[in-house]
């Protein structure tokens, strides 16, 4: 109980951030921006490392540098990829590999960063300070509020970008891009790269195998899966000392989703078979 | 809409040269021509998505009263949207089902179909419904009749004719791109003007 009390804010903040990222990820995947998000996230991570290496541990510098580097990566993606639609994924793979190499180069220039880089990669959810937890909670809450309040508008944009490759009429995707950016940079800086990418894309990809219809149901399932598996994985890692927090959360998410899909499939086949059995 | 001496070129290649056309309320402007002639490009130039090289385009309706359905770039979406969702996200308030069924393009039983598993005809009809329920003054459609079976084609043409006849008395006009054209009996249903791109 003591461990749980100690990490209560971390669990609540992580759970809410996980849920917000899951809804954001569903829209990013629909807009064909998953690979781009991976690169922008990696750009933010390089920014965090540059911020830490250059300015030391001055509190907000890593976050500011994360914004700057992810903006540069985003700009590169937008301007180069739009001219080379056919080789989009190859370009993203190239960019990701370059940024990954850059991150390791920076960490070797500043040896004190090596430990921090591991933390930014694999997550430091359990080591968040109380202040950082509250900040993460607030940003996640604001992000969720925006995604919930504007869900129709955001879903319309995602749909039109997915099937037409453009928005019809005046583009209003800028506000969504800004919110996505803020959430992504905060998440990379405070809860780590692995947790961010896991919550962004695992729930929406796994829940796309579900037979549940409708956008609201899908988004709710993504939110619920990310939030509950963050809480469950976090608690599990606290009591099984050798299990690192974020990888545990990722595998709990996978197991929970597979259980849900298996139960759903069993129930569906049961209810579909029933009339046939009666007729027989 | 009035277009005067419109010109457009890309990478030194002239696509449109001195195009003049006028479209009045109740009329259909039918744009046809072979693949790659620049039919869709003309629509994008008209809508201001591509910068024109010369000429003038004047719309006598506000831009937010112009409905546009481009060609599909992809047929599937990652989000498991139903056809009801596609309509719901396109209107500000609640969905007016009576108004939707009055268009006779889709039926109640179609609404719970998934977008990803609906047929091409069902998708096109729901996209047209989506555009029509916003009550546009000018509707611009890029290849709305492609790959439609005869039932979907008849329903689409009938809905477009009803749109131009404007049951609420407001001025309506339609611009339609199609590479395979209308039959003469279909064309006789409309007060139409035609442009052939790339064919002289």
C-alpha cells in the first residue's frame, strides 16, 4: 500500500496521458501519419538529449528543445515527403535511422546522458516527481478535453484526409496538429518514448481487429485499454520488482487486448451459432 | 459562376488555355475528356487549390455554400466508421434522418454498414448524401458515376436532378466531371452545358 500511495499521482497521470495518447493515435493512424509520428517523436527525443547536454538539467530546456527539434522534423516530413509521395515510408525509415544515430552520437558526446537516454527511451513513469506528474496530468486532461469537445470535427478531418487525401473546404487541421504536437513533446519528455508510442498505436491497432462498429465505440475502447493497462502494468511492476514499468504496461496492454478479442470472438460465434443449433 | 480566359500550366505544359464558361442557376456544367486531360485539375483551379496562370473566376455564391466531392484517394479508413458515422460527423447538430431518406440515395438498413466493407456504390451514394444535406448552392463532383451499377447510377442521377430543381426554391447549380459521359436520355433530364478537355 505504501508503494501505491507513493506513486498514486504517477499512476493517475500516466493513465490519463495513456488514454489521451490512445485517442490521438487512432486519428493519427487514420490520417496515415503513424510513421511520421514515430520520426517526430524521435526528433523530440533528440531535442530532449540536446537540451540536457547543452543546458544541463535546467528544468524547462529539454522540453523547449524537444519542441524545436520535433518542429524541425515535422517540417522536414511535410516538405520533403509531399514531393515524394511514392517513397514516403522509405523516407521515414531513413529519417528515423538518422535521428536514432544522432541520439546515440549526442549521448556519447555527453557521457552523463547515457543513463538519461535509457530513461527517455524506456520510460521513467515511476520516477516522475510530484510536480511533473501534476503537469503531465494537466496536459493530458487538456488534450482529452480538446479531443472530446471537438470529436466530430476531428473525426471529419481524419475521414476526409484518409479517403480524399485532403480536407474539403477550409482546412481546420492546424489546431489538431498543434494539440498533437504538444501532447507528443510533453509525453516524450515526461513519460518516455516507448510509453508514448505504445499508447499511441497499440490500442488502435489491436482494437481494429474488434468487431465493434462505430467511431465512438472504437475511441472509447482505445481509451479504456490504454488507461486500464497503464494502471494494471504500473501496479504489477511495483510488486514484481524486476519488471520495468513501461515494458510491463506494453505487454499488459497486449494481453488485455488479446483476452478482449478472444472473449468477443467466442461470444459472437456463440450467438451466431445459436439460431442454427435451434434449427438443427 | 463566370469564368473568363482561364489559363493553367504545370511544368511548362499548358493544361487550360483561354477557357470561358458561364453557369446559371438550375444548370449542369458537364466536363468530359480522356484520362489525364486535366478535368480534375480544372476543378482544383476553379476551387483555388491550384493557382491559375491567367483569367478570372467569379462565384456568385459564398465559398462555404460550395459542396465538393473529389475522387477517392483511398477506399478504406483505419477508424471503423459506419455509414451513419460518416453522415453524423458531417453535420453540426443531430442527424435529420427524414431529410436523408427523402434524398432516396440510402436506406435505413444501410446506415450501420461499415465504410470499409460497403460497396463502391454505397460509398459514393453516402458521400453524395453527405454533400446534399449541407444544402449547397453549387455542387462540384469529380467522377461521381464511376464504377456504379445501373441502380446506383439511376438513383444518383435522379438525386442530382432533384437537387437542380431545388425544392426549397434557392438557386442551385452543378459541375460534374465524368470521363465516360452521360447517355443522351440521361442528359435530356438536365439543362446542361458541356466542356470537353483535351479534345480540342
